[in-house]
C-alpha cells in the first residue's frame, strides 16, 4: 500500500487519536476460484479514492472531516486461517479503541474475520449481507476457510439477512433462512423487499457488502460477476434506510477484482464506501464524540442454529 492517508485527506483528519473512522485494507485472494486478482482490490480502491470529490451533494456533508485513519494493511496471510485470525484481532483492536471500523478486503474470506470480531463485540447483531452468492457452505475443497464458506459462521451465530442472492447450491438452499433471504429475481418484481428486510433486523447491524451484489453493467470487476444484480440508486436507497433506522456498527466491502483496462469499477467502489460513511455520519456534528457502544462481555450473541456435524 502506497497511500499515506485515505483519499489524500489532510493529515489533521487522518490521525488515529482524532479519527472516528478506521479503514483497514486487507489485500488477500487465496481461495477464490472463478478469477484471481482481488488482492489488488484495496489498492485500486484507495487509488480511485484519491481522485474523488470529498463533498457529498446528497447529504450536504464532507464526512472525511469526522476523521478517517488508514490502518496498516493486514497481510498475515501465510494460510487463509492465519489471515482470518489476523483480520479478527485487528478489527477487534480498533473497535476497542471506540472507532467506527470499516474494512476493504480482497476476497470474501476476509469477512469471516471481520464478522467474527463484530459479533463478539456487539450484542444481538444482525449481519446484513448484500451479495450475489450465498457462501453458506461448511467446507469447500476440504477446508472451512474458503470463499464459498464466508457466511457459514454468521449463519449460525448471528441474525443473518441476505439481499440480492442469485447463486447458491441446492444444499445451501436447505441451510438458508428463506424468510431472511431476498432473492434477486423476487426483488425485481416486489418493491416491498427493503422494508421487509429492515423489519427483520435487530438494532445493531453490520453490513457485509460483496460487490458482486451489483449488476455487471455497473460493476463488472468482481471475482465472480453475475447478471441480474442491484443498480446504483436502489442500492443507495436501501443503504440510506438501513443507516437511518438502525445502528450500523461497522461494515466491510469485498471482492473488487481490478481490471487494468476498465477503472469504472474502482471508482464505483470508492464512491460506495464514501456514501456509506456519509450516511452513517450525516446527522453527527464533527465536534461530537463518537461512541460505538460495543459489548465488552465477549460472549457469543446467539447459540448455533445448526448441527456442526452437517456435511457439505
């Protein structure tokens, strides 16, 4: 990582002590199979962020003034298991510092560590996964630390709500909570899905945004692109409602797979990240302190919903 500050913001807004927001880059792509390159996603996102206007018209804010600390990239990736644990511990470290913690990762495996940290620190957590693929398998290729298994643990230990799903195995269908799974083909003809999904969320929400959720016409550069996804303004409409009605405690964005000949996806990812920050802090004065109200009990929020002996 060559960036000194997020989006080139002045140093006064980039110091850990003053910043309300922490951004952790995780350049990793060790288990994805469709196409490689997601390890380059965080750097492409940061490079695109350097060219972005920092005034958000919709919210009439400049959210960077809340302070954004760009943490060192997590690169403890000797094995996927090592990477997940490093993300887990790094995320928890910054949550404990009373920061709004965000992660921009490579492949979806990164989210296993992120979600684990937030689920340990915040009570009654909803994990809102916005993505194309269910990723609920228990194992893939003999390992439980795999892109295809990224949400298995969240499905057992948190209130998992999945939005935009349009790819899954038959076995995953039996493991999903269908009432909390919003399939893309149904969303296309039912405009009540946003309210329905929000109604099923607990107060504390962690957003896990896989860029494959977006239609390939606006986001072709992902590790496993699919047609039939979400478009820009409906995505923002939903996100704004979630941030307005719930306590979003953090978020991650994963699976940008940069294409050297097409930079539009990089700029979309940069804008999406900044819009999410803008929605989170749009009603908060810069001078006000941030309180993330994390739970220090370190107890799991929900008992496992499934038998660990189930095989995939």
